[in-house]
């Protein structure tokens, strides 16, 4: 699990946010966002056994300033965090933080013009994101396919923990309700 550089996230059709994550053709994780909680809570489980693999919890009730800690449930190791950037007003922008709390990458929506069109003209325009290191090196990209429910392709290159990138994108999608 998490040995490759290409992943796909498919949102299932149902009330609430439920996702299935694939590496190649193999389903490796699934997650359901728990609704009606003061603090966000995501659990990622093995699709075959139901065993919890990762958990994500918001650090505070206020979503705007909150960091979402990503923890490996088997080792209790903090993989990193996802935090909304202060620059996220016109287009989605999130910071991926490493285990030590330092920014390791920024996930940014493709353009301000497309962001405005998605929010004010039609929601049918697929989302696209770039994943970039603090030094400006491209670490990956995320592209949504046009479908009834969200389907994202995530390509991770460079020195970025794919667990943080993939789990982070599910969290971003659920928070933004894309």
C-alpha cells in the first residue's frame, strides 16, 4: 500500500461523504466522513477487513483555522497535517505539514478565474490542483474527472509522502464539499 505514484479517489453515491481509494486497480482504503460533529473526524479503513488504517481529526472546532492531523492508526505515528492556507479566500489552497509541523507542500486550485467560475457559474467544471514544495518544485497534481460524484486522479512525484497527499486530498474534498 502506497508504493506507487498514481492513485484514484472515488466518492460513492450516498448521503454524506464516502470515498474509496485505489492504487492501480486495487482498492486500498475507504473512508466515511462522520456528520454532525463539532470537530471533523475521518476514519480510513481497509476495504476488505474494515480494520482502521488512518484517522484524521480537526484540531479545533473552527474549520477556518483548523489543522487536520493525519495519524497512522497501527503505529499511532503522526504522518502530518492538512491546514487551510490564509490565501484560500479566492481559490482553494491548503498546506500539507510534515510530522514536525513544517510545511512540506502546498495544494492549490488551478486558477482564480476557474475557481470563480466553479463557485458562481457552474459546479460542473472539474477541480484541478497542483501540489508544490515550499521551494516551488512540483510534487504532484490532482485532476477531477467529470462524473456524477467526485473522482480524482492523484499523481505524486518528488519527495512527498503519498499517504499525506492522498489522505489530505480526501479531507480537502470533504471539507470543501466539491
